[in-house]
């Protein structure tokens, strides 16, 4: 029944990957959703046209924090341009869970932060 | 207590969702069949505009529309011509800020509001203070979420005093009658606006007894349709205030060089109103009257007192419930923090068990800042809830512990 809290998501929430401040990051952005207090700060490192590493820090609900953790793995090594073109459909596919309009905001917060960090670094 | 199983039979939503545990009436209440039927009656039998047609169905619509005004007036101890229909509480308060506030507030004025206000009774006053250069004073709260009002806050400069009757987060029932007395004693010219959004649906409210100047509330929180709010105001103040919106319905005569406005309440009701919804609001009031507002309060008091006790018993220190400890001092609202779980996750897992609660800051960010929490989970009770729902909430929270560890 608890699709949203499947093993995969909970695992990322409980053991977040690439968590913590990154020294020497090329760009970093902090975003929050004041509606519920979700917060993520992302750090990105570039290598030419690519994003070579992503770290994050944050607090908030399972969906926002797990999404951040999943993205740090998923987007590593991808082209900046490609990451900038990603949208909510990508996020939904990645998480493999149904999300209503209110909950989608939590899932999108980390993606938005990463995209913003890339734009700031361009 | 009411027999909630019997009451539930009046609410068609439970036919479609018999499993629903609805604990979010503070956001909006469910609607009984009587209200829905009345809406359908208007749309199927006399769906004409009001105040315009000379034909029968328009006369009928106008008659029913005005019947609601009388019903509301009688329900809150007012005169019908002092009852204005707007869209919701938010619009009602904005109307006062715009139509009267702009007129009486200037650089030398003070506006007093409390920390526990819903944004709709906070932001309009904050902005008015900014725009007109007035000073905004905030009444603080104690550890149990009770108002720390002292009459010294009111000076000869206090133009406006705006306060909620019942907090939509803490549940605190403010001793408004006593406070208004103190305010008026300190400065008889201070205009007192009471946000009744969480009070009128749950308690007996009488404007004469309160001796306030304005009262605002929403139909959709008191079993009525969405799209209708009520502003009650004292006649002489309504006369003194600017119109709110200009246009049709609110004018007596328009010429190229000037316009003569109608008398209150019509002066404030420009454009075609939510006719069917206003008409059906009368059925909601009738429903509440039949139950009796004292009994409604008794029912909720017993539920909240049961919930406070049971949640503490089950979860002890793990749960922090905001607001007064005594059921006597609080309405049927229960906002809490549970372990270190995020309210979103709590609400989501409860939803998977068909329990509807609210997660967030409930449009009271300054209050949440003071409580030092980003967000809370809120369960709220109304006439169709019972102790069984409290037990389901407890089971739901157990599930949260299990899923999130
Ligand atoms: C205390 C209080 N005031 C005002 C409002 C605003 O009501 P509405 O959204 O109907 O304008 C609410 C609604 O949640 C409320 O609880």
C-alpha cells in the first residue's frame, strides 16, 4: 500500500548519498519551500560541459530529501544542458511513485536547486 | 455527544467514501444533503439573477437570497441590513481594511493584532500599516498558546484592533467579550474586528453580546457552500465606509458627472453574487440551529478532551500538542508535532489509511515562527466526528512509526 514509502525511497532518506558540504564547489544554491519547511542546499562541481559531482544538505520530508539523494547519483556525469531540460516527468519516472500536485513540489525542489546552480555557474 | 453515525447519514460524501476519516474541518467542512439539495433547487427551479427581474423566478431568487440574510442576522444576533455577503472571511476582512481602514488609519495611528492570526487577519492590517505609515503592534501568546493581552496596549492612537475568536492552529478560544470590553474602555473609538471563521461554525456567537464592530466568517467552514463569506458591521460604520467594489448592484443612480451609491449592505455588494450558494447557506444555518450551537460546542469539547488525553496516553513525550491544556479553553483543533517525522510524511501515511489531516503552517506563519516549528500536523473535529476517529488517528500514527522507523 505505501507506494510512496517504498524501500527504495526510504533507503535514500535514511542513508542519504552525497550528503554534506562540498569543498571547492563551482556553484551552490539553497532553496526552500516555506509552505512546509522543506530545505535543500546543493553543491555542484563542473568538468567542461558536464556536471561531475553533486552534494546536498537539507531537512524536510521523506520525498524532498530522498529526491535530492537520488538526484545526486542520477545526474552525476550528465551534460549541463541535458539537466537543464529535465522536468517533472523525469522526476516522476525516476521516483516511480504517483505524486499529487501538492506533493510534487517536494520532489521537484532538489531538481530546481540543481538547475539553478548550473545556471548560476554558466 | 451527538450520534455521529446518524449525522454522517446526512453527509452524502460518506456514501461515496464510507471509510473516510475527515479531520480537516478547520480548512473546510463537509456539506449535508440539505445544503446540496438547496443548491440544486436554486439551479433547477429559479436560477435567475437577483434584484433585477420583474418575472416570477427572479422574484423567488431574490426572496430566498434575502431570507439567508435574515437567517444569518438572527443566527448572530444582528440586523439583516448589517449583513454583507462577500466571498469568504479573507474578503470580508480586506473589505474593512480597504473601505474603513484606509479612511481612519494614518501616520499617527496604531493597529493591534495578535500573533495567532490567520494570514487573512494579519496581512491586510500589516499592509495597511505600511501603506499609511501606522504602527503595527502584536499581542504575544504564552506557552500554552493563550493571548497575553493587556489593556495598556490600547492607546488613544489605536485605530484598529483585529483578533481571531478561535485560533485555527492552537485551538485557543480567546476571551473576546472580556477583551473587547477592555479595549473599548481604554479607547471607545478603536474599531474592533473579530475573525469569526473558526468560531461561528462551532460556538454560539452573538455580536451584540460581544460588542465588537465587525465580525467576519465563511460559509464553507459551517456546512455551507464555498464562495460565500459574511461580513457583519455596525450600521453607522458601514455608512461611514467607502464602497469596496464599484459597479452594478451597488448604485442607486449613475450620471456622467456623479454616482449615488445604495445604502448598506448593498453598497458593498457590487456585481452578481454567488446566488445559489448564498441561498443554500440558509440551509446550513438551519442544520446547525437544529443541532443547537451549545450542543455542537459540547460535542467538540468532549472530543478534544478525549483526544488530548488519549494521544498523551499513547505517545507521551513523543507528541507535542500545541495550544491550551484545558479543553474548556480550546475548540476542536489539534495541531501537533510527532517525533521527528515531517508533517508531510505523517499526513501522507495517514492518507493511505483514509485519514484526512492537514500538514503545513496553516496560513499562520508568524505563529509557527513563534512556536519554532516549520510546520505542524493538524487534526480538527466537527459534528460528524467521534471517538472512533480519534482511535483511528492513533492507529494511523502507529503506522507512521512503523513505516518511517
Ligand atoms: C481563523 C481563520 N481566519 C480566516 C480564515 C480564512 O478563511 P477563508 O479562506 O474562507 O477566507 C481561516 C481559514 O482557514 C481561518 O481559520
